[in-house]
């Protein structure tokens, strides 16, 4: 069993809208080898002029070689169109691809501010309730989309991705450093100011 971070005993009551994600987190932790780590609900925050942009990465799997897999879980229905794969928030469709790229960019920037090395990150979108009709037009590589048809093999696909290639030569391989960095990202969630902004409808929700 992989290490699940934060540990379930430290999470407290799970909000109804997060229950499916927490089920997935527990499943992944049980299904991948103990040499891996599964982080869930990793928050990021950036400041642009007078606005704070907040976001959350559903899961990050850390391999023993220091590679990372960012996983975005989308429950319920999705839409497919000119913007690729989108999720409705209110009446506004938001691109899954743009959301994932934004999270990736912010995580990379935060790590680069702490270390001279880079992170080796891949991405995957997980849609357990939806069948993507045209994966080629989703805006996300076909082999990085796990939908209702193959959701049962998600843990195997995660391991396959890590085995596709070795880590990039210039990437950080210090697993402890990366783990500590992700732990710091998690601790943001306990900051009152962060949670206060998160609760506002003005949370410029980039699709979390």
C-alpha cells in the first residue's frame, strides 16, 4: 500500500462534494506499490495584480524515481466541443485542459522558486462517470484520458505511465525534497485566510 498524504486520520469530515475524490485517493493508495506516494487535495495560489487565483490539484502520485503524475478527477457529466473537453460550472463551460495546464504551470513555478532543479510531471484526466466520445478532440492526449470505459484499470495505467520512460536527466530526483514541497502545498489548506478566500464565490475557480 502506498503512503496516502495527508493521512485519512488528519483530514476530518469530508465534504459531500469531495467524497468521490477521497474514495479514489484511498483506492489508489491501496492499489499502487508501497514505494509510491499519493497526495490528494494539493492547493496552489498565485497573485496577479490585486487578484488572488486559487486552485486545487485532485491527486499527485510520486514515483520512487521522483517523477510526478498530476491527476484531475471530473465526476458527473462533461461536454465536448470546440474547447475540447469541458465541465460546466454554473452556466459556464471551463476547459479541462486549460485547468490542468494552469495547475501544472503553477506547481512548476512554485517548485522552481524553491529549487534550482525542475519537476518531471505528467498529467492524466480521470472521468469515472463519463464516456468521452471523441478522445482525439478532447485537447488532452488520448492515452492520458481514463473514462468510464476503463476506469477500473486506473492504477495499472498510472504505473504504465511511470514505466514509459526514465525521468528527465535535468529533473529533480530527490524524493524527500519533492515530498516535503508537496506537503507544504497541502498545509496551505489549513491557513484560515486561504480557506476564507476559497469559500467566496469570487474564488476565480479555474475548474477545481
